[in-house]
C-alpha cells in the first residue's frame, strides 16, 4: 500500500511539474508573440503563403546568430535563380551600358554650361532613368514570384534582388547581401530579432506560427533554431 501511494505521489508530482513547465513555456511564447519583433516573423511567413507554386519554397531555415536575440533566416525558392533572377541580371547588365551612354550624351548635350550644373543635371536624369528601369524589374520579379497577383497596399518582407540598382548608380545590379543563387534555386536571407531573455522559446514560436499559416507544414526544431518545409 505504501509503495502504491509513493508511486502515485511521484506520478502526480511529475504531471504537475510537466504542467507547470508547459504553462511557463506558453507564457514566454505569449510574451514573444506580443512583442514588436513578432510582426516581422509573421509577415515574412505570410509572404511565403502567396508565392507562386512554379517557384515554390523548398525550405525555410532560422538559426541563432552570434549575438543573443538575433536569428539568421534563409528561404530557398525552387528554380527562381535560373528562370527569373539570372535572366534579369543579364538584361540589367545590358541595359546599364545604354544608361551609361545616356549619361554621357546628356553631358555632351549640355556642353558649354556650368560644369557643376551639367554634371548634376545629367546625374539626376540618369538616376530617374535607373529608377524607372528598377521599378520595371522589381515589378517583373514580384509578378513571377506571386503568380501575377499584385498587392499595392502590402509591405513585403521578401525584397527584390535589384532594389539597390538605382541607389548605387548601377554598381549593384544584384543584391548579394539579401540574395544568393545556388544552382537553379535562389535563397533569400535576412535577420530576425527577438526578446533575448526568451531566446530558447523562439523555435517553438516559429513552429506555432508556421502551423497556423500552412496546412501541411513540417517544422523541425534543433539546438540553435529550426527548419520549415512543406509550406503549401
């Protein structure tokens, strides 16, 4: 009888400890979900829900960085590098030669005016031309990525690989900080920030969020982050 009571007591204690641990974990997740940083995670995953199946997402990986509270993420898109980004890079490289020629023609056209005025006018017109070209390429990229649908009021967290083309004066046609081409695929990369005091709960928050947004998603949690697949 005493043995039975002891076993029951131990069992109840274990159940209570597990329940308390679950409550504590859920409280920490709730704190993370209420923070300003959660918005970017959710919006980033929501972007993934509207990606064109032709360039479907093979995998999302989120791993903790060297600084506490920061996570590096990468999203791998099937065939996007070969069929969308690489042709666009080639096109932009070709167009950029014409843009440079346009700048030179503007300088020559204004020959005889004040040198500073000539340079500023030519640069302003050339920058406007590059902006127009970039907007066309950005629009093309998102049409392909989102299967022709447009969302004019939405701020995308997935950015265009060409968004620095105009601001860099044509020097950066492709953005290697946020994008990488790997074989036929393309990988979008970035950083997420979370409350550092609850860092151990971040993978569970990501799992919970992904499972709400995707019907067949698979989330694998490991020591320094998690991997998400089946995003459809």
